[in-house]
C-alpha cells in the first residue's frame, strides 16, 4: 500500500512511518517543504495527490505548547493547521484520478466530565473552542461520493519517547519535583504512541473498518491525573509529592487551555477493541516502563 501522511514528520508521524514501512508499505510525507520521499503542501494544492492508496492527516499545531501565548493569532494557527490542511486533503482525495482505499484523520475531544464514559457512539459536542474545532475538523474530512473508507481516530494523550506530553514532564519528575495537576482527580485519557500508530495502521489495512475509533488504552477510563503522576514517578524511582496548583496551570496556559489539563474525560475504546485491535500497552505501568527505560 502506498500511504501519504500529512504531518508525517512529527511525533506521531515518525512512529506511524516506522510501523508502516516495517509492514512493507510505501510512505511519502506531506510537509512544509518537498524533498526525498516527501511533497510540499503547496505542491499538493497545485498538482493534487500523487498516486497512492491511502491518506492520513496528522498535521496540527501543538495546542499545549507553553511557549505560545493563547491569543487570537495562535487560535487562528491552531485552526488553520488542522481544518485547512484537512480541507486541502479532502479536496485532493475527491479530485484524485485513481480512487483511494482509505482516508484516516486523527482528532480527539469530548466534553470534560469526571463521571461520564464516552464511547465512539458518543457525540463530540460543540460547547467550547476545542469542541468546535474538532467538529469543524471532522466535518472538513467528509468526501461525499468518494469510495475511500473514512476513519476518524479520536486520540487521547499520546505517550512515548522523544516527544509528546512526556518530553515536557520528564525532567521535573526525574528531579523529584513532579506531581499531579490541580486536584489530580481528573480523568487522564492516554495511549502509548506505538498503539496510536498501531490503530491507524490497523484501520488502513482492514478493508471493513470505517467510522470512529477511540485511540485510548483500555485502562484509560480508570486512570486519573494523580495515578499517572504516581506511576510515572514510580517508573523513574522518584517521589511525586509536589502537585501543581490549578492557578499556576491557568497562569501558564490560559483559562481555556487549562481546562484540557485540569479536567478530563473517561474515554472507552469500545469499537477499537471490537474491531480486533490488540493493544501492545493496555496498562499504564507497562507503557511508562517502556518509555523511561
């Protein structure tokens, strides 16, 4: 299978590329600049899709980058990097001379709640900036009339070496300065990067799969932020005694982004498990030991 990932050189994209190539698939990235085994977004807009069987969109500005102030300009960049790239790909898929077999989009956001359990049948909602973003993002992926199977993977927080959330947490925890955010009671939807890549690969390779798959570990609904902090500290052989106050999280990220960290969702990978995907890291302790080893 010839696969074309947008944003394929990022944290998730690198893991997916490695897995796809190990399965014998050809991978060409879409990135800001062209080159070997890659085309630019500008080339894609002008010339359309190169010959391929599947497209995956992983593109998106890191919403929780603490070095970016949460202002109108950054909000526009967050929207453009997700919605506009998805529209570009959806148009290219609809216009492709050779019909594609599969079109996969990675998104993810449900209404924060300490008790509600969300499956793939639960609505994403439209109640704040992030839910509106995801609704627009998923709507942009629609390709009416195209025979390509559409799959949306609603991902939790991807954990892995060399990037993602863990990369910003490791040093404080290694120094014994880590701890939960706010109360620590909020749910913490997570997935190991190898499983997120695995679910996307599973969706590409299984012709019967379409619709929404939740990209979270099976034990994720029972994991709180406090549990995560304790497990990460234990994997590093350190204590986790210093909680980060909610006011400090809001001061760094702004009130709107802080909700993503101080509240959470219990997300269940119901359809993902029913589809036959077998998780490599179903439990948090095993996932963290692999990452920090």
